[in-house]
C-alpha cells in the first residue's frame, strides 16, 4: 500500500532530520570535514610537487581527482606520483584514507542498523505526526482490523496509523511489513510515556481495544480500557476517543472519562444471537449493514449546510434521489468536550435567569452522538447532526449531497 505523496515527503524529512541528529552525535560531519581538508591538501600538494615533471598533474582538477580516488582507496592508476615528495604525500593520503573511510563507513552503518532495530522493537516515536490515527492495544485479528480501517478510510495512509501494544516484535513486524510506513510503538497502553511517544496529544482519533496481549480477566481488561481512556482524554481532550469494552457496566465509567464513543463488543454478539432466535436471516441483514467494504453498508455522512434547520423529510427525499436510504440522524456529533463547550456558550446567551437555568440543565443532559432513528418528517435537522444512511457510494464519500 503506497503512501500519499505529502505524507511520504513529511515522513522522509523527519527520518532525514533524525538521521542527521544521530550522525552529528557520532561526529560524522566533523570526520567529513577532515576528509575534505585532506582531500584539498593532497590535491594542492601533489600539484605543487608533480606539475612540470609529471604529465598527469597539469591542473588542480587533476590533483583533486587523484586525491579523491586515493583517499577512497579506489586507486584507478590513471594518475600516480613520480617524485620522492609525491610518493611521501601519496603514502600519507593512502594511510589517512584507509582509516578515515573505514571509520566513517562503520559509523554510518551502525547508525542505520540502530535505527532499523529501534523501529522493529517499537522504540521510536510519532512526534512528527499530526491528525493521525492511534490504535491502542492488541488482539489476534489486529492485522485484519488495520486492513479494513485503511480500506474504508482511503485518505488514511499507513504512515498516519500508529499502533501501541506490548505484543511480540515478530507479531507487529508482520503487520509493519504488510503496511509500509505504519508506526509501531512498544509500550503499555496505560503508560503515559507510551501514549506521549504515540503523540496522542496531536492525534485526530484514538481507538482503545480490549487488549489481549496477556492472559487477563475480563474485568481487568475493561478496567485497563477505562484507565487508558482517562489518560488519553487528559493528554488530548480534543481527540476523538473510542473505547471497546466487554462488560456494559463499564460504559458509564467511560462516559465519565469523557470517552466519545463506546463499543460493547460482547453485547453486540449477544444481540446477533437474540435476533436469530426471533427472526430468520436478521443476522445476515446486520452483517451487511455493518460491512463498510461494499455499497450496502450503513454509515454516517455530513449533512449539506442548506438542509440544516429544515425538515427531516426534505433531507430524506434528497438522499433517496442519490441512491441512498436515510434512516435517521446522529445528533450532537463530534467530540463530547467540544459539543458541551459550544452548547454552554449558547446557553449563556440570555439575560433571563429562569431560562439560563433551563438551558444549563439541557447542556448537562446532552449525550454526544445520540442516534435518532426514523424520526417524523417534520423533525428539524440540527446543526451538529449527521445523516445515517444505507448505501454508500464508496469510501471516499464526504457528504450526503
């Protein structure tokens, strides 16, 4: 999977900056400077000693060429000294060249090898990224999850996806080799330092998985998810955070931690089984609705600005004309912190104390990303709502218009 050009350039520039800093730490620039000094000294000395008696040294370029091939131990033999002084200078240049080239080559090789080892072991960071996507935790089908996330988000390249987990290096290497540019950070998802290395402070979206790295009880897995969500929201209150838990009793804890979305994976499995006991084929219907890799899936899409404040029925007609079915609205969408801050500012725009109290009560009751399915046609489309549709055209769609 190829990277988008801007992201590729940004990542390569970051890698070059990191490599340069490491080379500076190893004194490589200083050695290169010494190499240049010896190169010029050898060229001038050889020109001074050999010109007039050796046809191979008639200009500074001739001396520079001889010094370069001698210092780098190539030695073409097209130019060589014939005077005693030339032989002495040549011997010095050869000795310095052999030692200096060996040192520089070894240092550069060690820096490159060290960089590759750090990347493989997850010892790097994502400080060069902004607006990226962070996956916290590990599960056996993580490679399939990454593949499908990238498939339904064409604008999200692997270079903007960061994995943070404690799984074995070989497991993550298999994913990294499959998705070129993906950033892997080895660390515990409840560790603040690991989250900072993943640069969650500047991330656009963070998904917290039910971490199955080690054999833990379901209660411990969910408790760690809550702790991780709290840390993420403390470090990055503006990032959209989605957490997966096994037990629904932890949903309230995640809401209190200001988690924007909660995935109850065990409940969803039970809903599928219960549906199969009531109606035939419902599991097939739900499977197709949840599958975003084809055009039959259900998705939320932005509402065209001209439909804000207008009846739901008008938006439904417009959506139907485009080959999609509008089944409801997702109201108060976005990050819960942003929604409440905006609602609070609006609520305070009144001089009436009674009205102010009522407005503040409504702000307190706001639930982010609240679905309103099959509302009446006269239901007014709110400003922060998104359309819930069946029948996406493709993964690149950005609006219902």
